[in-house]
C-alpha cells in the first residue's frame, strides 16, 4: 500500500510560532508574578527586621503597613505589642523611681535623728539597718531601670571593659585585661547598662577570688566577654538560680551586708545581656573558679 500526503499535512509550519508564544507568555506571567511576590515579601521582610531589632533591644521605628490583609494584620499586631512592651517598661521604671524617692525621704530623716542618739550598740545596729535598706533600694532601682530609658549609642565594648577595670584600682596581678589590642567591632549598646553589668561581674570576681582575668572574643555574629577568676565558683545546680533576682548562694543568710549585696548583681548583668539580645552564661574557669561569658550579638 502506498500513501501519498503533502508536507503540510504532516508538519505544521506554525509549531515554532506556538513555542515562541508559549515561552514569551510564560516569561511575561513569571515577571508579573515576581512583581506581585516582591510586593508581598517586602512588608514581611520589614516586619522581620523590626522584630529582630526589638529582640536585640534596639529601637524599631514604626513602618508603613503594606501587603496582603494578613501581612498588614501581623504588622499592626507587632507594632501594638512593641508599644505596649515599651510602655510597661517605662511605667515600671517610673514606679520604682517614685517608690525609691518616697522611701529615701524617711530614711534621711532617720539618719538625721540617729545622730542625736548616744553612741552604743543600739545606735550602730540602727545605722547598719539604714545602710542595708539604702543598699536594697539602690539595688531595686538598678535592677528596674537597667537598660530601659537609656538610648543606644555606637561604642566599642573594649572602652567599657577598660573603664570598668580601671575603676577598681587593682594591680595587674589581681585584675588584668588579657587582650586589649584585639580588633573588636563597634556595635549599638546602652552604655550605662553594660557598664553596670561589667562592674557587677568583675566586682563579683575580685570579691570572691584572688585573681581575675578579662578577655574578649569577636566574630561576625557576636562579641563575647569572658571573665575568669580563681574563687570558689558556683555549683552547677545553682547556676541558673543565681541569675534570678534576689537569689544568693548562702540560703542561711538573713541579713544583707556589704560583702553579700542584695542578690541582684548577676540578675542585673543577665538583664542587660537579654535587653541587648545576648546571653549570660556561667561555667567552670580554667583558673579553678567561675567563668562568666557575656555574649552580645553584632
């Protein structure tokens, strides 16, 4: 059997044109979809950046809500949450400041009246109680106001470490900064909050040990300040508990004095680290005592 057919009946002359139309239409639709997706992803990226800034304790300004209805709803909820958190933190600080002012006034009157009493054991006992109350109030205020109302500034952490070490006035064989020449990045910090944390951590180290070494490490993700001492250290089962406010290692102690403080030193340092999006970790020091690592994100 022999079948004769024309070329046009077997091959289509428009096949290339169909392929071109299909490819061009696909490219056009892909470009439209890409523009649409970018319009939806952009507000999500802004929301993620704002959430990260809030997590790092840095100011996150309000931004214009855009995108799909669900994205705008999430952005509006985030902004309301951020404003509510900031308002609560400011109200807590103002309340503690007002309470401290009200408490310091009668304490001042008690100190003045105490001077008119004759010297003796009772007078010394009252004076110690007043000093303890003043130390407690100061500790409460430092804990409540730590890194709340202070603005962030770009600063090198080495400057804070050097200033804190110098304030103790101890010789190098007791307190030393092992690598002051290390190149460390400048990051936004609340200077007073971090300085208070460094003073508390170094103060604990020199108080409980004979020698303290402070070092700093730096990478693309975080800056880490390491404080080692040769003191008695902290037992592993108490390292989480001591980071909570008003927790002291000596459970039998019922009176606060200058050697033990108010139990807020590590809490203030931990709060300062968390307010910057970092961590405060306790471990074993190669010197035999406690190693404290204050981690701050870059």
